[in-house]
C-alpha cells in the first residue's frame, strides 16, 4: 500500500471509527479480508461524491456539506440546496456542483473550505458533470418544453473553463407525443447521461428516441469533443443505466433495463461480454478489475458479494475500497485489492490523433486498429 493510498484509507477509517453510528450495511457473506464500517449520515436518495483525499461531499438536511469529522457541527457548509450532480476535480481540491434554478441550472466550483470559486448558468436541468482536466468542466443538461400533446426535449453539452461563459451545444432534440412526454422532468432527465473517456477526448452519452412505429428507446453515441464528430454504438431500452468507460478507454459498459449489463468493444460497439445484473447503476474501479453493477460487486466475471438492492456506490480513487450509500447512510467497504487508474500511455498524443481521425471518418476501424497496434509495439 503506497503512502497516498494509506493516507486515504486511514482518513476514511478514522472517520468511520469516530461516527459512533449504529447503522448496518446488510450484505451477503463478505470474502476474507473485507470489512464494512459506517461513514456518515446523508439524506436518503441524495447525490454525494468522494474526493481522492477522502473528503466526502454529501447532502444533510437538504444542504450540501463537506464531511470532515464525526460531529455534524464540524461539517463545512457549501450550499443551502441539494445538488443535481457532483464531481471532484482530478486532484480533489475542488468540487463542481449543479443546482436547479427555474428553467436553468447553475454550475458552481468550490474549494475544500466551501468557498465559491466560480459560477455560471446553463440551459435546462443538469444531468451529469465531469472534470475533463483541472481547468475544464463538461456537463450535460436537458431542457423540457411542455406541449399540449407531450413534450419537446432538448439535450445540451456544456463545456466551461471556469472563467468565461460556457459553450452550450444542442446535441439532440426530440418531440414526445406519447404518454412518455407527460413524465416528470426528473424521470425524463434519466434518459440523458454521459461518461467522459479516460483519454478526455470524447464522451459516450445517451439520448431518447421516440418513433411512432417502435417503443421508445435510448441511443448510445460517442461524441468527439473537439471535432463534434459522432458515432452511434448501441441502442438500449428506455431508462437503461450507463454508459461507463473501462479505464483503458477501449470498452464501454451499458445497462439494458431489467436484463443484463453489456460490455461493448469500441469503436464498433460489438458486444464482447455480459453480466446478468441489469446495470441500472454502474461503477468501475480505478483499474477496472472490480465492477459494481446494481447491488452486485464483481471481480472480473465472478460475483464477490451483494449489497442491499437499493444501495449504490463509488470506488475510491486509490482502489482500496468502495463507499456505499444505503438509505440515509454512507458506508466504507474495504478490502479491495485494486490499483489506482493506469498512467497515460507514452504515445498519448499520437493515440489521440488516431482517435480523432477515426471519429471524423478519415480512417476506418481496420486501419485504426492496425495503426494502434503498430504504435504500441516496442
């Protein structure tokens, strides 16, 4: 265990030891070496996030706070309203949050003292946030216009450098004339989600498709951030989970509502593996050796143990454990033998160039694979 990893583990362990919380996470039998400890109280069903240094951003009594100790009075206040989405920066020294404000959303950046560093507005309701690097945020948002016969949905991709006004691009628009268009905005927002590629050059995102001849479904597409080139890789049932990249950036996990989780090979989108868990919620460990699919934790294709059915979690950035939310409590599950996220390859710039050419269509799948293989030869 490295020193940074040991520090993170000890910080969370100390927090768990001091909580004095009697809450219990009911799991199936844990493998040898695994343990569970309570971490903090949260509002049930609220958003939360864990920084690389172990700081927890959570909602308590409808307010966003940074949890730094066992006594709620020691928590650092951040905002008086619950966020739509949260994400810590790669270094963990800043927190991004999205808040609903009428027909718009507010994107904000805070330091670990709860001080507001930057703020901007984006159209619609923020559905997800990611840090592309230490100086740029990427977010998706959904604007819903109610119609007499349904609703019009407009999906936006927002890029913000934390200084100037964000660049908001319309990436999808659909008119729903079925009963689906009468669904609450929060439910419709579940159809727009995205994941940032480990390379930071593209996103995988979902959008809703509603045809008069077919049941509604979700399209999964890749979008290159600089060229705006797109490529559809899958179609999945409505309200499916994901997408989620594996750490090498060459595979994508997508859920299929009530059926299974599929592993797709990029860029063509062919299925190469599957798990029987539906994948309504998907989390990937830093190295990709562990997966949390709904309430089941896997190592590779082997199911290790299960969590309560409505529990969900996020792996620690150092791979030492997973933080799990169950009802109004956060727990630390430790004992994972994972590694931190792999370092960028030496040929990163040339790989990025190849990926851009592929997305723009100047080279095909076969040529891309051949060039990539040659590039990686010693």
